[in-house]
């Protein structure tokens, strides 16, 4: 029996709650970023939220695991690159840490 197989005993609702919570955080951060006209950051968080929706398609039996997982991983990777690029770009462009840009 593979390590971690106990996770299969958890109900589908548990996984949906986890992905809905992550989606809510991603969508919320995207909304805040777009509100502050931080387009690159907002796009990154939007892609993260879209990845969470993609993960949910598997748990809802709309897609197979490998399809949903592959699409979601590509979206997550792209989101990670965009969020990192936005932070570096803002910090380098302003000559100060990204945390100070919101003041």
C-alpha cells in the first residue's frame, strides 16, 4: 500500500472545501491587485484561482485526474512565475522593496 493512501478515505466534500478556500484566496488577491492596478500580479492570482477550479473538476467527476492535474499544474506554474516576476519587476523598477510600493 503506497504511503498516504489514507487520504483516499476522506470524503469528496473535504477536498472541495480545501479547493474552494484556495480559490477564494486567489480570487480575492486578484481582485485586490487589479483594484490597485497591479495587472501582472492580478493575472498571476487569477491563474491560481483558475487552477483551483480545474482541480475541482476532478473531484466533481467532470474530468479524469491526470487531465485536471496537468492543466492545473501548468496554470499554477504560470501563476507562480507571474507573481514572482511582478514582485521583482516592481522592486527593481522602484529601487525599493515591493512591500513599500503599496504605501
